[in-house]
C-alpha cells in the first residue's frame, strides 16, 4: 500500500539536505498552483523538466515486453491545463553522475519502480535511470525518497547541464591515464544549480574519459569533453585534460573540436564555468534548433570562442571549490571488499560460464580483480533484479556499482575467485546473459513505446534483432560479435545511431494512402576512439525487413573481409554505392493487400498510423509524380555521399543543395502552385507557401528542416569543406524526410 505524500515528507524529515528539501517543497507548490490554473503552462513545463519530469506517450494499457501497464486512474493532467483528464502518465529521470551507485540507492530505486511505476527501471545512454508511467502528483515524494539516499533529479532534463557521464571502468581500466571519477563528480556537483548554468537556450552535456582509444565515455559527441592526460611540468608529473567542445548528435551531428591539448586539473572547473557563462550569454535563445553549444562554436570559430572564454575566466572571482576536491583524488573512487585471488582454470568449466566470462568479465588493472557487466535487454531491469544487484554488490564488491552508456550495469572489484559463485547467483536472477557490448546487445532509445517524438518502434526492432542474432550462426562469429547496433525511434539520435557499426533511425513511408514504419540504415559510424566518426544514412527500409538487411550486411562482411579489416574499413572499401545496391530490393514497400504485416510495427498489434488517404485516379497521378521527384531528391542526396566519399567537397555540397531544391520544387508542384523559374524563386515560393504557413513544420522540430534548405541556398556559392558538405548531406536527408512526412500531414488534414 502506497504511503501518502505528506506522510513521506514527515518520515524523511532530517535525511534530506535543507536546500534540496526546500527546492522540492517549492516544486510541490508549483504543482498545486498549476492544478488551480494559476501557473502558466510554459513556466510549469520548464519547472518540471528542470526536475527531470517529462510527459510521455501512453499506450492505453496494452501489453509490451511482457509487462502489463496498469491504468493509473488519476483525474488531472498537468501537461494540459487544470481539470482535464489524465491520459498520459509521465517519465521521471533520475540523475546518476558518472553512473555511480551504492546498494541503498539501488534499493530505493527498486522500491520506487515497484510502487509508482510498472516494476521496471530503465537505464539510459547517459547512465541515468528512468521510471515510466509516473503521475506528476507523485513526483515530489519520489524526489524526496531519492534525496534521502543522496540522489537528485534536479537538472536531469531541461535547458541545463545534464548528467555528467564517465567511463564505468574509470579507476580500474588497464588503459587509463588516471581515474577520472573524482573529476567527473566534482564538476557535476559544482555546476548543479550553479547561477551561471541557469540561463541556457538548450541542454549542455559533459563527459570524461580516462583514455582516447576506448569508447566508454564517447567524448566527441559532447558539448564539453575531457580526456585524461599526464604531462611533465618542471620535473613534476601533472594531471590534466585534453578538452573538446562543440560536439553533439541530434538531427545533424557535429564532432567536438579540440579546445586545448592540456588543461590542468586546477583549471578544469573554472574553465567549465567560463564556457557556461559564454554559452548562457551568447548561445541562441529564440530558435531552439540552433541553440546548442555546437552551433555557437561553429558560428564564432574556435579562436574567437577561446578568446571569449579566456575573457570570462579573467573576470571570475576565486572559488574555493575549484580545487578543494583535488586533495582527495589519489584516494581512489572505490576499492575491494574481498582479497584478490585468481580464478582457477578448469577443463570442466561449464559452457555457459565460459561464454559469459568471455564477453562480460573485464580483468582490472588491479591484480586478481575483475569488473562484471550485467547485460540488461534494452536497458531494462526489474525491481526484484535491482534488489539482487544491491545484495550481490554488498556480498562481492563493496557496493561498487555503475550504470554504463551501453544501458547495462557493472559490478567492480570482484575477486576473480568469486566469479563462478557470482555467476550462479546472477543466473537465478536472470542477470547472467552473455554478450554484453556485442552485436546481440543493441542499444535503443524508448521510441514509440513512451516517447512523444518516436516515429518507429526502436525498442521493438532492437528486441527483435536481439532475439534473432542470439540464434544466428553469423552473429556468433568473432568478427561479427564485436559490431555494435544502435537504434533511434526518430532522427534525434537518442539511440546514438550515428556512431554505430549498424545504426537505424525511425522514419515512415506511405503506399496507397497507408503509412508503414521504416528505418533509415546508417553505416560507417565509429564507436571506438571516443566516437571517432559518424555514419550517414543510405536508404529507408520497411521496419519488418531490417533484420534481413542486418543479416545481408554482416554475412557479406564475413564473406568478403580482407585479413583483419575492420567493419568501417570494409564499408569504405566497397563504397556507399555498393552498400546501397546491396539493400535496394529491401526498400520496396508492397501494397497493404499484399503485405499487411509491413504496416504494423514490431510487437504492436495496432495498425501503424492507418488513414485512408484517398486513392482516386487524379490523386494517384499527382502522388505518383511527387513520389518520383522525392525519389530523385533521395538519389541526389545519395550521390552527394558518393562525392564526399571521393573527397569532392564542392560536388557533394552542390548535390546536397540540389536535392533539397528538387524536394521543395516537388512540393510546390504537388500543391499546384505556379512552377518557379529559378532557384531564388523556388526558395521564395517555398518560404511563402510552406514555411510562413507552417505547413512544412515538423510537429516536434518546427521549421528546423526548412531552415536547413534556406541556409544551403544562402551559402551555395561559398567554398565548402568536407566537414561542411557532410553536414549538408545530413541536412538534405532530413529535409527530404520532412517532405515525405509533411505530405502525409497535409493530406490527412485535407481529408479531415
């Protein structure tokens, strides 16, 4: 039986830091004001987002992943205004700096998942926890119970410094320069609620890595990324960081750029504060589409950006917190519980233990100790399993637990001798699946399960791939097992599809007036070297045919791989044209009558956005012409990739621009507007008929994709680098996707 909110408040009094308690009280008062209609919707939205409370898509009690969603029966929906019916429970994100947890915290999250959610917690690619199907009126109590065990949800969402991530192996990694954990922790809590981080136009993400080769922290996709470095200065060994700025995935990814080869540990916090001040002052505020740090760095250029940051640094008043943490860094972030003892090798070692040990056990730099990864399908873990992890962390590892960016959990400092016993106990809890970090362990964002932005079911596809690949002989080959699959439900890259060997993001296509879930196939991304390079989409495939595409790509790699050639090198060698040709037949969408299954999403009995769009002869002729022109636009965008592949930046940029221009002209023709005579007229007409009227606005991206087109037109005669042409190709692909989706929206609105 659930304890009432006011009783929890009384019970926890004294266990919560006074300032944090006051903040939660203030938030609870804001909820009360919102229920009374006395708080503006936008103001309240910002208030709850800054405390990690999101709205989400609701599935009306349908079963999914074997979990029965219970209907919560509350009477107010605080995302819609006072007095309306609650039909969309929300999500509570829980901020876990560098993924570090102890047993008491795991048990608290287990209890909250059981009492307020569906008995399942979800681990994100930023090492957070998320609880879904949460009612907004319960969030203050959830926050208080978390605060009582040292966890905050503050700034887990919103225009804030998001969770500071770090390598889950930090401190035990064999390749690290030093343990980055104390630095990640210090910066996370220094910036939390800091006055200089409260006026951003968008979010700000930070990551720490102990080395530059492994992918554990993915520094290059962050606004502010730090790689541990050691340097000799005046005969003394000094710690510091190689700092990168301006990275990010999202719709169009930017790789972070080197800011400084060596920033001393003393200067780390003031540097971050100075950058935050520049971002808050000069970052975009009105247009959210260009409000990330990556756009500011690109706009200013690195030299001017550095000048402004140095200027801010010179004005900062001394803060004792900048260096107070440094005196403790050599103590280590954690340590062992049991004595170090090696595992005894046995010829009778069980096969399942051997397979698990090969993929899920990492030998630490400390002799006789190992880090064990618990593979969590799609990042989900039940309340019962969380309690088991807490118990085992006390028994084997001095509560040294961390979430990973791969949506798993690791137990550190396990004595190697204890591995068989630990494995046996994990098996009982269904936590001993092998394959952590391999092709059978795909990463996926929540997608259409709960996210309002989801287009296609990323979790459904990832779950299906996981099942099929576990049974595939091809996937068991060593060359294939090391590949990574990442799936996003839309173009926003929450599943990090840009940096996967095999990436996918959700889109949709129509046939005879019916919509079908599709995924764009992204090849050539690099997960290692802290997300060393980004892939590009080569074509959209019906969702139900993606497993066949995966099998086709991996089988060919296995068959034609040269010597020790990597997957990225193989894709570069055969070229984008050959990759596309390999999958072309899979892109064909059969009519609904021939293949009705293609018009439903994975593990969802409901039709995918069904709508009879009208199939009269006249409409059929117009749609056919539009389809031809949009297909030609896609072809030009792909030809731009081929030009980029050959190093021809100018041709690549020109083709990407022409692809957008053709798509815009196709929409004008489809709507029977007078055909413009030149590019300037196409842009002007498109702006008037589609942008100013907001017909081309994406429901969640607004006019961002149209702005890509306008920007490409404005700068079409300027010189282009390969980096700029790569970005233009990304923008062209997204613009064309919006051409597809906007025709569906316009047609639906017309029929309605």
